[in-house]
């Protein structure tokens, strides 16, 4: 809604701009208030605080991604890798019919979680050595960038799911010769 109002502001007539600006300020205050309330709720519950600490220990996962996962994916850590990928909507699903064999695509799932995971993966393929290696390997194999990024999203989700299940923070992988050269 905030983005829609900011876009509307650019094409609005001069008399209406003040009202739109007031509405934008109200939306920004409300959004900040909701973020504070969510942060306070996480700090007040030990289980959520632990889970938040574990999630944010992963390179690429920040406060907003962690809050989105905590709020919109309570199943994290309780499902297997295939179930959690399908629930979020990053599992490759077939579109076959009879003898026709279609392409595998992702669809369905929880779009808010998928959006947060997408942004975290964009950061992750740059600063997370595991994701970067996986992403670069897929690109070297000739996969399109979007396909490699989507596969990396699923990989990140699988890693986060395992970390949440065992309540184990991120552990930096042992450096290999390939990783040392890229850092």
C-alpha cells in the first residue's frame, strides 16, 4: 500500500498531494510500529528469540527475513526438505499430461515467505560460501540465472529447515582451495 501511494504521488494533481503525503506518513508510522511490535514479541518469547538467533546466524538472513520466516512459516524445522519446499513454493512441480512432458516450474506456496527467501538468496549467493559455490556450479553447468537462483532458494530453505530442527546456528564450512580463491 505504501508503494502504491508513493507511485500515486508522482502523478497526482497538486491539491491532492498533501493528502497523499499525510497518508504516506501515516503508513510509514504504522509500519514502524508493527515492526517494533514484532521485534518486541520475538524478544519476549525465549523460543522465538532462540530461533531468530539461529536463523540470523546464516549469511544472507537478516532481521526482516528472519521475522518473515518466524511469522509466516511456523512449520520450519518440523517438516522434511521436500514438504517445506512445496509449502513455500520453491519445489519444482511437473506439468505433465498424458504423453506430454512439460517443463518443471515452481508455483503455489506462501508468496510472502518466497519473496523474503528470494531477497535473502540474492544476498546469500554473494556472501554465503555454500550458496555461492552451489549457484556458481549451476551457472557453470549452463543453467539460466533465474533457475540457478531458484535452486539456491530451495537450498537455503533446506539449510534453514535443518538448522531450525536441530537449533544449531550457522557453522562456517571448512575452507577448501576453491573457496579460498574466491574470497
